[in-house]
């Protein structure tokens, strides 16, 4: 009963906090940078669905969570800010099975790769009864918008999906991967894993500081592995988050942990470093024992850590995070 209550409390607090950075302008971020510092702990998607028992479970995520919780409890006064991202999806998201149907009328299985030529050929297509609000797509941001918006302002989803999968492939990171439904807003899987939630709750109570929550993945028509930018931006809210990036740059030390090393930790940190001064990358520390890859994507995680080390990012374990 106590554990169930804790899960419920986590959900309620998360959903009512909102995105601290939505209205943060570049000027505000610059001003903040000049007047702050300290250590920021960036927790990426430390949510139930990515832990054993969840719909997209990483086998070693519980051990990662234990180390994150110990880091927080052992360094309460040294951690000045905690920023936590939350993967936040709805059922009919473009990377979920229920969005798509095949030639046989069935949804794709999780981990199916959908290539642009397979959408063009009709092997896969979006469900005909999908009701996607036109506000999900900004005609200024998505460069192919004029080709997929009908005269009445509605979105031609088949045309959109062709253009989207092409754009995703052109970027060179991914083809569209269909994931098990995960981190659905309103479900237990969306909540912060209790091990970490109880630690950040203690940190907040001890220090008087509040966790800063960042939502990603809410747009139905694009994917947000990075909390800073969608892989294919389709709206202002999925474009590069200058306010959040500016806020992170106020830190004298930035510690990064969470799930998964192969995906959301990977591309969030790559986006952070892409606009971080090269001579200051040593202020960023990737906690290598506080993140794990999605099974089958170990090679992507290994390449990521190698690239970060070459960029000047520190790689360390949690116990060494505050070593001089």
C-alpha cells in the first residue's frame, strides 16, 4: 500500500509542475547565466516504463536508479538544481503501433522499422480514422508543410508520413522505429521510478529547492529523443529549446544521468554539447554507471560515450562526481 501511494503521489506532482522553461527567452537565459552557477543534476527520463516491469524496460535500469538515488542523498548540499525530463506520450503517437496499419490491416509489432519507401509503396500507412489536430504541425517550422496541408487546413497524414520518414532518414540518425507504447501520460509508466523520486523528494525538502520538470514527446507527429529538439522539428515547441539550453549553461558543473544511454541520454547530451563552448565541455560530466542502453543498441551507446570523451566531456561514475 505504501508503494502504491508513492507511485500516485509522484504522478500528481509531476503532472502539475509543467515545463519551467516554456517561456524562458534567450535574454532571460543570458541574464541567468551571469548570476548563477553551482551543480546541476540533469535526470533524463528516469521513469517506470524504462525500468524492469515497464513496457520498454532496460534490464539494469534499477541498479542505475539506486546509484542516482545514492548520489542525491550523499550530496544534498552540493547539488544546487535538479532538472528532470519526462518522456510524455499519447497512445496514437507516430512511433507507437496503434498509429499505423499494414497491408494486412494489422498494426506493426514493436521494434518494426518503417522506411520511407515502405510508406510510399503502401506497405505501411497511418490509420485512416486518426484525428490529429492541425496545431501539431506549424507551416513555418516544417518545410514540407505546404505539400501535406489540405485546402481546408487539415493534415493529409499519408503525405505527411512520407515526408516525415524521408526527413528522418535524411538527417542520418534513424529510420522510424516503432516502440512499445511507453510513458503514456496519466499512467504509472509515466511516473518517476520510486527509488529516485523519494531521493529527489528528500533533496527538495532538505534544500528548499524545487525540481524543474521538462516534458518531451507530447507532439503526435515527431520524435523527441533529445529534450532540446525533436529529430524532425514540426512546431515551435519541438524546435531547439534555447531557453533550456541557456539555463543549463548557467551551471558550473552539469551532471547527466538517466535512460537510455543509447537514445535519450545520447541525443540530449549531443544537443547540449553542440552549442556548448568547446573549452568548457569539461564542466559536463556523464555518469556512466547511472545510464544503460536499450538492449540491442549497445553499439550506439559505446559510440556515444567515445564521442563525448573526444569532445572533452568528463566520463565518471557517481561516486566520483564531486571529486576535485
